[in-house]
């Protein structure tokens, strides 16, 4: 899968960013500022945003290995590949959201109602 990696999201050239509803800062690691851009995953995220017609509040996207450990992420978390996103459900119906995410090609889902977000990833499928 095509992946672009930068030590800090400020280093991402404008020409490399083609997802108008999101900024590199939203997708970057919240612990280090590093970013891994998986273009296939980002294309699906933008498709999901377009299909839903409402903002996607990104709680977590790319995570550096050290930040993933710090937040208790799974050891092989797809957040470290840039192929997973945690999206706030405050402005979405989880059922409609999951259906739309499946329709644009996301394969893995995890709903965390107490934390108020849904994890979506490019799979392999789970749960
Ligand atoms: Zn997640």
C-alpha cells in the first residue's frame, strides 16, 4: 500500500495532501507529531466524509509506536500503519456510520460507547 512518512506533520508538502476535509495535524500522531499517510486509507476516509455529509471528528489516526504504547494500544495496532481511525460519535449515529464505513471499504470496526468513538480500519475484518 502506498505510504508516505514524515517526521512531523508540518513537513507534509501541500502537493502531497489531497484530502480537503482533513488536515495533516488531525491525522498525525498526537504524541510525537509524526505522520504516516496511507493514501488508500485516506481516500476511504474522505469518501466516508463525503458520503455522510457531516464532519468527522478524528480522535486518533496515525500513532507512532511509542505513543501507541503510551496509550495502551494493541501491540500490532493498525494505527501504527496509518490504516486506522478513531472517529467521535458525538455527531453521528453509530449504526449509520458503520454502514457507510463498510460501503466505502473499511473492514475492521470497534465501537467504544463509553469513550464515544468508533475505531475503523482497513482490516483484516474483526469483530
Ligand atoms: Zn483505534
